[in-house]
């Protein structure tokens, strides 16, 4: 499609949200087909949709990241963002909410409201978006259809009202907004029209007074008030469609153009200006401000940055500055986004539009781009995302790929706010974290597809620790003579337990120069060497103070390496007598699931040695249970939770503290260490 520019009042920015299987991607196809943007309806099954163009989405037959498209209809441009419905890819959906004014929450007519539908419906409301509920897949003629409106209201709130109803044969829909009669499959057009009017006029005193006095409202007045009511969340219209047959698609597009708010009439954006939160109008005449809400990799264009223009206008030669960087740059090629394709804009893009810039490795998600003359510091409020809750340790098949893997992981983490990676300082493993096993599997596939590097994955090593329970003394004399100058050092020291979480302290009580001052730092290094691996199972030792008390030196043979070695073995001499103990990481665990599954969830807590701290009811029929649980018990918890909640449960973890391991775990870890022990050779 040829790309051209539209003024803010003629733009409509919408996002499709909903649980997997609701038919969002096919619905986008139907909208593009109806408006002439494409010539035939693609399908997920044949891997031919405009949205799901990435190899991972095609392989799994569902969306794995958000996809941006655009079309025109009735004189307006509609920017459409299709999002994944799988709960483990919710980060991709949440990340694009700042770019739009309206959320179309898509519901499968056969299955009704599912877990991710509720979660995303409320997320859109919290983000200040106008919301519509689109009931899709009428072609399946589900028997639950007549009762579905009542189910929607029970799950998502009483403000849901149908703006159209399906005809008796489910081949089309009847408009209930402007019409009061029509033959429909269930319900009444007259009743639906009256309910809509009564709900809408409640937001406007003048229109309410006219209605109560019996005066008939004009269509224009009703529509204007309806847009306000939807923007305020006072009314959530329900529309019926079938993406496969095309039923209701024309009406959906008409409602989006006529009733969805434009960037001018939609929610007011709030940004931090010099540390103070301010409201920002969508003014095309103001200096440029644009928000980078998504970045992705393109095989031909490198990193592509998706922008929502907040105010002003942006053209290929428009200078701008990225965040606090003082270097002005120009867009070069300014593009629209249509799935895999990126047609260039012929003119500037105005405030409210969604555009893309290619070859932008220096731009990052949530940066604010501004005109050079803007001297204020603008910052987007931070978005909230679920915490990555499942981890994998990975290693390269080839050491030559270390740099390439690091760069590729950095790009993936930039694209997906719920994916992270870190080098564990305790286990020395490269650990990837995501929202579940499907999420991590796709990220590994993306790593392979984009960077052509292969990694081996396994469950990450649990970062156990060792500590001590009492004071003990240690001593070691290091003497080494190999011809010529030798090595000599003798160290006496004491180890003392510290409170849990205190870490490590080093102290010197050496008097009289028995260990010269220049060698004390070497003694401390030797202490650190010893504490890297404890004496029970080889885990690092924490919460200990080491005090060097005395020593001996030699005028010729004493040197740094000698004192470092002596200190290391003096600590190893002391630790076995200091009542060593093993500690395990314990996390704060929060499990969110529909209320009806809470009994099963709390029942699983005993199996993971969980200690329940409390429960709380959430909007939308959800509940959350908070508990403390050992990290080691959560290896298989994602699968367990999926099983007991029908796939509707999620959880987050955050390190809380370290606690002594149970005796059976202690014995297992010590035995495993003994079976695979590699002894340090004493010098």
C-alpha cells in the first residue's frame, strides 16, 4: 500500500488484545481485505497472514510479538497493532499500549472470556484507553452465543453494551446505535438501542435533560456523547464479527472510524518534563516530541524503531535529538509499517501517527525524541510488566560466538520487556529469564534464526551458599623452595559468623609488623579466594568476618603470592571447625489466577515447601496468593501451575532471603560434591 500522511483528527490508532485463539490475526486480515489493503484473506494455518510474518510465529501458528499495520477507510487512516494472545507473550501486548487510543478486546464466541482477556481488558482500562469488545468467530455458531452478553458483563463489568447484534443466520449484523428495529439471532435491537442511549446520556447533563424530557436526540449529538462515554470507560460497546465470513467487518470499521477517539479527542498523555508530570496535547504545530515504543530487527534495515509522534511533525530531513543525547540526527527514510513491509512516506508524518525509522541502533525503547530547540528533559513514565519467572542456563557450542551471543541477547532484551539475561556471579552461568517455557523456547529460536548461533540450554544451577555458625581459628605456613628465591608466609586468622545478609567483612588485628602492611591486601585476596568455594559442597561462603591476627615473614622469600596462598589455606583450615552450614535462596512468590482455582493453587504450596503469607481478591474475578518458597522447588512450578489452573495462572518471584537447607537437601548436596569433587592441590 502507498503511504501518505494524515492529520491528527483523521487518524485512528487501535490495538487488538485478547486470549490466544480469539482470532485477532485473522480479524486484522479481514479488516485489511475489506479496505483493499490486501487482495486475499491469509490464514494462520497456511502461514500467510500479514501480521505473523516472523519465522517463530509461522512455526508455532500463533503470534509471538506485536505487529503493526495500517489501512485507510472512510477518509481516515487506521493504524492497527496486532498482539500475541498467549499469556507468556503479554509483555509484547502491554508494551504497545502507550502508542494507541483504543483497544479492541477480542473474545472467541465459543470460549467466552478467558484469563488473558480479563487481564488485558483491565490493563487497557488502567492505561486510559477507550475499549471495545469484539466477539469474533460467529461462523462457529456457538450454542452459548445467546447468553454471551451476560457472561461478558459478569466477567468484564456491567458497562458492556451491544452496539450491534448478529442476524438470525449469523451472516451479518444489525446496527443498534442508529437503528431501533431489525431481525436478530437473539435479544432485541430496540432494547439494545435504548440501553445504549440511556448509558451514553449519563455523561452529559444537557443531553440527559433532553432525553428525560422526551426529546429525541440527534444522531450527531448522540455519537459525540457516545465517544466521550467510551473514552471515560462509562460505556464499553460490544460488536459481533466473523473474520472468516466477513460478517460484521464493515460495521466494525465504520465504528472505529466514526466512534473511536482520534489522537486529538483521545486520552491525554502524561510525560515527565524536567521531573514534573505534565499533560501533553496532540498539537501538530508544536515542536517535535516522539516516543520510541518498540524496536525490532530487520534483515535489510538493521534495527527498526517504531515511533508514536506525540506532537509536532517528522519528515526525512527533520532534525531531532534522542533523549539526553545532544547530537542532532535526521530520520533519513521515514516509513509506515505493514507487517514485514515498510513503505516510505511521501511527506512528513503529523502528531498522532505511528511511523518507523530504519538503521537506528542508537535508539532505545521508551526514549523520547525531541526537536533540537527543545531544551527540557522529557521522560516517559515507566510501564509495569510481569517479572520473568522461568530461567534457563545457556552455553555456546562455540566459544567464538561469545560476542555474537551477547549482542544478540541485548537486542532481544530490548525488544521484549519480559525477557532478560544475566551472568550469575555465583554459578558463572549465562542465565536467560522469561515468562514461561514457551516464551523461552521462542526466544532461543529467535536467537538461532537471527544470529545463526546455537546454544545448549539446561536448568540453571541453584545459587546455594555456605556460611558458618561459630567462631574458629585457622593457620597455615606456606614455604616453597625451588632453587633461587623461594616463597614464605605464615598466617594466623579467625573466622566469625555475621548476621544473615551481612555478606563479608575483613579485618586486620596484626600488631608489631608480624605481617608487613604491604602484604595485608594480599592476605585479603587469599581470603576471597578461599570463600569462593566452601568446604561442604563448594558453594560461596557468605555472612562471615575474617580477622587476620598474626603471622610470620621472611626478609627475602616473603612476597604477595606467598601471603595470598597462606591466607587462602588458613581460611580453609578454619572453616571445618566453624560449624559450616548450607543456605538456600528463598523467594517471594506471587501467584495470580482466577478465583475458582485458588483452592488448587494453595494446595500446591505444600508440595513446594511454600509458606502462605496472604491472599487478595483482584478485579475481574482474579485472586493473588503471596507466599515464601525455596527457589529450588520452583523448577517445575510453571508446568504445575498451568495444570491446576487450566493455563490461566501466572506467577512472579523475587529473591527474599537465604535460609538453612533441610537435612535431606544438605546430605544430597554434600554427597554430590563428594562424587564430583576436584580437590585443590595444596602448594
